[in-house]
């Protein structure tokens, strides 16, 4: 088994982007991924301008823009009238929009690019079963094709999600909570008058979001009173029609599911030669769509640190690597607070008028520009190297 200087555990959107960032910095790597196929379904959707700037550095931004749908405006709506509008066109160019693209397509494009530039750096249908740190290397046991391969590498980066094997193997605490908020989600044929605009409805019963998708589709997210084990397109359509008097055709639904929301953060992002990125390091509420983008920022900055320190992973001074945790951990906490605010605004209330007045005032100039910054992940501290 050909293992490079850095092993990335997990080949989802963050792990794939981590590999592309290391390749960009000239650092040899190997991705270990359990899956052989990309998971479909309703998952992350938005690619924010800060991520598109990173994609541009890697020469892949236009590929994603061609495949996705640009959202240049978003409306807050009471269910009866528009409360205000955020216009992203006034944000810094050239990426003055939020790009919407299904996560399955995002993963496909990232994987295609990775296999184009580093075809021997991706091993699928393989699983890390043990991890042992030594002074000068990390020993891994990797199961593949019924055999266990014992290998050594300079550094390991855990990009293996919120149930991270890497994090658990290190004994790192994952502190946080499950929020009481629950939602159902589904993709339906377009039936609104809003075209390429996003809409956030704030009726008294709780949040409804709808986002345009490629191919004349629209994603609906509906706040529920409790977790629904077996959601249906008919239930989504019924809740939408009752709360905001909009029409959704359940027969056009292509995917639907339920989800709850959480906030967790690892006590440490680095233990000697092992590091965490993406959901392995932090989980934020998906309301606002910033979690996957935060993972990409992790990857970019971590690759920069590795390149800045020495450029050859086995010789990296471990002490210098802690700048990654020092900078990224506060950023993760800030994104989590933003996501929590989005979620709180969408909760049911007995006094919707007060909420509507607050939202309306926030969307009036000059506060509108601040809100646009907030929703596009601008204003986060950056530490480009």
C-alpha cells in the first residue's frame, strides 16, 4: 500500500478539499475513504464566497459555478409579505453571490479534480482500524480487501466527520449539545414566483426556508415541533400550505428527510502528529449553511501552516503546528454562534410581529450590508499565510 507523508482519513467534501490544498502546496498525501460511492440526498447546499475564493486559488471555481446556481438575493418573508431583502450583488466581487449546488455534486467535482491531479493519492473501500503515535511517525492499521496493512506516515488529518474514529482514537472530548430544534427537508419542482432568489419565511409556527436549485427545482426546509421519524413529501407540502399558503406538489419530490441540529467542538484540534478538520473538529447548526464551508477554511489554513513550517511533513516542527488550533478554534466558535442566531430567529413564537419588526429593521440600509456580510461568511477573522 503506497502511503504518502500525510494521511487524510475521510474522503468527503472536506477530506477531498484537504487533499487538493496539500497538492497545491506540494505536500504528498494519501486519502483513506470507506465509501465506494458518493452519498446522495438532502445535505449541504451552499458554497459561500469565502470558499469560492479558495476554489479560485486552486483553479476550480469556474467548474463549480458552471454546475451550480447563483443566488444574488434573499428575502425575509412573514408568510404574508416581504419584510426585507438582502442583495448580495453589492458584496465584494467577483463572488458576490452564494452558489447553490447539491453536496453529492460538490463531492463528485472535488473527487474528479483530485483524481486528475493526484490519481494515486486516493484509496477507497479502505478503513483505518487503529492509530498509534510515535515520536517521529504515526502508525496506522488500514483494512482493505480483507487484509490489514500496517503503515507509517508523518502526519494524520482526521476529516472523518462528527463520529470521527481519529478523534475517538486520540481520546479527545467532543463537547456540546443537541438543540431542541428539528426540521424536515425536501426537494420539489419549482412552484414559487421567486425565480433564483432564496426566501426565509418567519410565520408564528416556525421557520420555512426555500432555496432555488438547478434544473428548475427548489429545496424546502420546514421547522417541526419534534423529530419526525418517517417524513413524507405530503407532510412537507401540507405544512407549507398551512403556514404560508404556498403550493408544493408532493409528486415532484426527489428526496426528503428529517434532521436535528447540534453544536459540538473538540477540546483539541491537534495532538502531536494528528490533527482534526471539518466536522471531526466542530459541528455547527446547518441552518445558515456554513458548516461545510468552515471545514474548507480549516483545510486551506492547515495546508498553509504545513507549507509555511517546512513543506515536508515528516520534518514539520510539531510546536509550529499549534497555530492552526489557535486560529481555527475561535473561528469555529464564531460560526457556531452565527448559526445559532439563524436558528433562534426561526423558532415558533406567540408574538411574530415583534420578530418581523426586528428582522425588517435589520434589513434596512446600512444594516443590510452587515446582514449580507453575516450570511456570506464575511467578517470572520482570516489569517492568510
